[in-house]
C-alpha cells in the first residue's frame, strides 16, 4: 500500500467495484487514539477550569466575616503576630551580632 488511503491492496477497483478515489482514506489506529486522547485532555481541562471559576465565584460571593468588628479584630490579630515576629527577628539579629 502506498499510504494514499487505498481500498484495495492490489490497486484499481475494490471487491465492491468502487474506484480507490471513491473510498474513504484509511486512518491509522495511532491517529484515532491520539485524537481521542486530545479530546479527553481538552474536556478534562475545560472541566477543571470550570471548577476553578466556580470556586472563585463562590469564595467571592460569601463574605468571610459577618460584620466589620470581626474583620477588624482578625486584622489586628494578624498585625500583632507580624509585629511580634519582627521584634523576635530583630532580637535574634542583635544577639548574633553581639555574639560575633
């Protein structure tokens, strides 16, 4: 076979009397599988993207705090933790510098 999508291995007409030009080309199994794989991967990617967009929409829709006071208290706690860490780091730096 020349790979042209022949219907007959002997050339010319097929057993059904069709000319080679009238027959559908023969597609290799590897080509079919790669197309199926590409479609499957594409569908999975679209599904994951949709799940991600849905999760973002849900997280933006629901506020994390019911009122401003709760939010202010949480922000203050975070600020206090960051400040305490910076003080500890400064003390460690001074201790290392004095010990050198």
